[in-house]
C-alpha cells in the first residue's frame, strides 16, 4: 500500500481557498456554476483531512459564512437579517458531513470511508428539507444540475438525494487518490466503483430519455400574467401595502383590484379564443376582498363555462380585520363548477403572513388528465409534491434575484413524480417541463410588458420508482451513516482493547 500523503503548509491553505472559492458558485443561486457543485468539497475535504479537528471546524465556519453571504446577496435579500441568519445556520448544518468524514475516514477501510461523506450529506439535506421551513430551496448539491437531462433522470428513482450522493461521493474518491499519490493498486477498487456507477447513471438516464414514449395527446395551455400597464394603473389608484384593511379603504381598494382582475379576465378570454383549453394564472395574480370573493368566483365560473376552458387562478383574498390573507389556487371547470381550492401550505418564512393550508394536494380527473395544484414555495417540499397527477400547476410569484434558481428547483418535482409541470409566475421566469424535465416553454416576466406562455402539454404522465417508494434512498443513507459510525466506534474500541 502506498504511504498516505496529506497536504501541508501553503498547499493545505491553497486547497482551502480553492474549496471556498468554488463553494461560492456551488450552491443553487443565481450565480451558480453547475460543475462547481461537484468540485468545491474536494478542496474543503483536503484541508479538513490534513488538519486537526478544531482547525477543520474553523474551515467549515468560514466556508459556510462565505457561501451564505453570496447566496443571500445573489437573492437580493442581504438586508433581511432573519433570512441571512437562517441561511447561515443551515449552511453550518450542511457542513457537518465534512466533520463526520474527518472523524471517521481513518477508522474504516478505504471503500467504506468514501461512503461517509455522501451518506452524511444526503442525511443532512433530507433532514433539513423535512424539518426546516426552507425545504430544498437552500442546501441540496443536486439543485444546480436541473439542466443535465441524462443525470436528472436519477431523481425519478432516488429523489433529489441520489444525485446529491453522486456529487458528494467525488470528494472522498479524489481525496483518497491524492492521499495514495495516485497509486493505482491501492485506489483501483474505489475509483472503478465510482466511475462505473457514474457511467451507469448517465447511460440509464440517456436510455430513459431515448425510450420515452411520444405523448399520445396534448392540451394547449396558456399561462398569463397581468400586464405591466394594469399593474401600474392599479398602483396609481392605491398601492396596497397595509396588511389590515380599514372600512374606509374598501371602495378605493375595490376599484384598484378591479383594474388588475379585469385585465386577467380579458387576457384569459383572448387566449381561450386563440384555442387554449386551460388558462393558468400566477400566484396572487388576482387580488380580492374577502366579502367580494363570491362575486369574483361567479365571474370566473361564467367565463370558464362560456369559453369551455379550465381556469386555474392564483388569488390573494384579503381577510377583514386580520393581519394575514389567503393565498389560494382555484381551479374551475368548463361546466362552471369549482373543482378545487388549495391554500398555500408553506408560506415563505419571514416574508409572508398567510393562513397556511393543510398541504393536501387536490387532484381533479379531467379529459386532459389528472390536474393538480400547489403554490410557488410548496414546490420546494418534495413530500408535498409527491402525488399522482398528469399535469401539476404551480402558480408562483418570484422576484429578480431568484427567478432562475426557483423555477429550476421545480423541475426536480416533475421528474421525481412523472408529471408535466406548468409554473406560471409573475416577477420571474415561467416554465413548462415534461415528466422527464425537458423544457417545453419558458418566458421571462422582465423581458415583456405582457407575459404569456403558450404551450402544448402532454395529458398523460409516467410512473416513477420514486413515486412508489418515496424517500427510501434518503432513509438508506441515514441508516448507512448510523452503521458506519457504529462500525468506526467498534473498531476503535477493539484496537484499544
């Protein structure tokens, strides 16, 4: 066996600097570079493995702080202290796998030692997504890979965590090779195993794409947002900001909201006349006082019945005497009947004061397949989106700074669950992808005065392993971490005995 070689002196700090620099672009931000997500952990691990535990902890803290500052700055939220502190805490938690690797890698055989970091990384990502109020919007390594279609197919089996595992596995494999001075006999098993798995994943993903059946039927969907002119006229009448409505404000607010809502109904008519069978609005596209909601709904039902369309509406309902409102998605059928109402289940922490819904996704059987609905941030929670549908509508409302990354994050949900996904958004990038993550349409709110996304969408989805077994892979990683930790402790006790 070749002698182990760890970085020393300036080389060690060079690896640390490289890891931190790449890490700035390795998270799912507007400034992300996909290849950086694969590489940044190599440098950080080279430093932690070559340093004492406390020095490694300092490295973790420095890297987490730098990554958080860049992520929050890219999102345009550097002045929001709760978001900055929350992301810093999550970044520190997501760095724990480096510490686990540092403590365990010398107490296990070379192959098992390479599994500690990727299994721990998946474990932490999974627990953060399940427990934290940010879901998968901040954390998963895989989030930077939404445009790599062959690789993306992995998530149809393992969820987003299988792709994160594959990306994290690079760091211990490369570090082992460097520590063994590229001595082939001592690294052959590990290197060939990793390369074989990566090649099989890419071949399998390519075959899945190549063998995807042609959609037997398509439906014309029109995603529309209110025009900038209508939004401007509404603000001229009343730039509504106060969360609590006073009685004397209602006539002016009602007039202002009517400008916006009438614009949406008018454009819905235009798209229906042009052949759209489903018209989708973004999140909180329409705004209505609670007492006016029944009349608003009757207008929507009359339009859907007159034009024989399915009308999927994102609506903000302002509640009387309460500091919060309802953020809902309403689906009306061509017979004028109300098919579903969904309240946003996951308000953005620190930014939205809403009455959250129960998270039970409504699915409506239609001639165009099973139509389902969630709202914006809900799509960052894999467990909420795990449902049997053919087309998932995600009305959204972003802002400049997250427009690319937030829409890309929703692509994973489509591939995980095997449905097409229509994400009409205001203040961001509207996208439609099929069940394999392939882009069908894409429009940018900031590049037009009237954002419309016209697209033909498959009316039938496909089955996925992930849809059947859920987060089984993530739980296997949790079990793996526990088992490897126990084995390392057992071996240490055995050596001491």
